[in-house]
C-alpha cells in the first residue's frame, strides 16, 4: 500500500485541541535482515538508503499533548528534519486547528514552511486509504464474542459510510465518494468532556489513569437503573431491569444517607454517559441519512473494549440492529495519515 510513497514528504502533523499526532515514513525495516552492518543501529545513513530500495516502507505514529507542543517540535527537530532540508526551504504538511494556531511557531522553530490542509479533507482521505488498502484495519467488536474482534478485509467498495471522529469534541461526517463528503453533525460532548469531568471528579492523573479507574469501577453505584425505579424490568416500556435510566442519578444525596461510591465507580459511569450519548447521536444521524455503516475515529476510543462495547451496544439498541458500528486500529491518526498522503500526491 505504501509503494507509491517514495517521493513523499517524510512526515505530516495533525495538531488537535488536546493531542498532536505525527505520521512519519521510514524505509528502514526493524526486522533483522541479512545485512552485515545491521547491528545495534550501526547502519550509516547511506547504508540505510540502500535498503530503502527494498519494500520495507513503513508509516510510524507518535502523539504528544498539544499543551506541550515544544516537546513535539523538539522531537521533529531531532528526528525528522535535517539541516539540509531546512536550507532547502522544505515544507511540511500540517492539519488540525493547531496548524493555524501554531503556524508561526512551527515555521520559526522548525525553519520549514507550513502547508495547511483542511482537517476534514485529511480525516476522510486517511480513513478511505486505510479502509481500501489495509486488511484487518477495521473491525466489529463483540464483547465476550468468539471472536471478539471481527476484522474486515480491505475493500475498494467502501462508500457510502459515516465517520464519527471522537476527539476533544465529536464530528460526524457523511462520506459518499472519494471527493464527496460533508460534516452533517457533531456534539461538544466528546473525549475532552470525559477527560475534563473525570479530572474534576477523581484524582486520576492523566487519561490512562482515568480509563484504568473506569475499568475497575461499578457504575450501578452511581447510575440509576430501570430496576431502581421499577423494582425489575419495565414491561410496559420494554426496558430491561439493568438499563441505565439516569446517568449519575443515584448519587443525589438523600437526607441521612451517605453516597457510597468510589472514584472508580464515578469514572465508569462517566465513560458510559459519554459513550452512550455519542452512540445514540451517531445512530440518529446514520438513520436520518440512511447510512448503515458507521466507522469511529479519534483518539478517545484507544481501542478500549469498554468504550467500544458501550458504543456498539448503543448503536445496536437504538437502530434495532440496522446500523453497524466499526472501529479502526489507527483510529487516532486518520488526520495525520490523510495529511501525509496529500503530501505524497
Ligand atoms: P483532538 O484532535 O481534538 O486533540 P483527538 O482525536 O486527539 O482529538 O482525541 C483527544 C481525546 O483523546 C482526549 O480528549 C481524550 O479523551 C482522549 N485521549 C486518549 N488518550 C489520551 C492521552 N494519553 N492523553 C490525552 N487524551 C487522551
């Protein structure tokens, strides 16, 4: 899939509200090949070029927090641009809101000029490329199923589909062909909301800790379920006993009682609140536009089973099984991959 990338600019950057993602290209194989000098990184750059001609083109990915963008720029300076390239006045491809916000900083600190690309163009380009070219990139997730991950083959016939990008906020796009797509909706309740509220409600330091808390919590101590109201199923409305009736509804203090929930319970409930809502909104948009395949991108999911299950459950529940939810292994890097590909054209 990368065979036409020989003339690509070597990297592209997607500077989002929370995370900055880089996709960079190398032709050095990390597999040990039968090459004398390939020991302990002692291959000189010239020798690397020799084996660049082999078919070992690879795309690598790395992310930084946008609030520490200096670290990201240091990484680029140390690893991705040579002084020769600076002298030659090379340009780099940049997308995401930060491509605009930090254009001057990028230009000054890297000494390269910045080619800005529209965020949506990059997202769609990256997504189309992965779906068309990379087998096992997209998968359906069935919790406790056999198999749990139902990987999909690369397929040239991918249209139409809907892409829900869950980053700091959420964007929903309808994609009808390589060059016909539009943003049909979104919600401001996204990954940033989970992290922001989670930081207020727990002592978790960082996103990973918050996710680990959610993993171990019990949301039934925080959420009011149908059975908390009806004592069991609500037969009249067809609602099962364990369905959440009110997120966080159980923690309203009653006189003379103490709330008995832990930070982990709260984190789990928060993850469910956000993921259920995104699933429901996505499902409504899909049904409104008569699209039955929904792919999820953005860095929020992290291929995390609990989040993927909640979203799949929600979509399945609200669409009565008519809309399929699919996830992507490189979900967080669609924009960076798209910008990289545009640079290679
Ligand atoms: P944006 O482009 O708006 O920055 P992303 O697709 O990069 O959006 O997703 C950002 C979201 O990813 C955060 O709001 C958070 O919910 C989630 N996330 C996942 N892993 C991390 C992490 N290690 N650090 C920060 N946020 C993370």
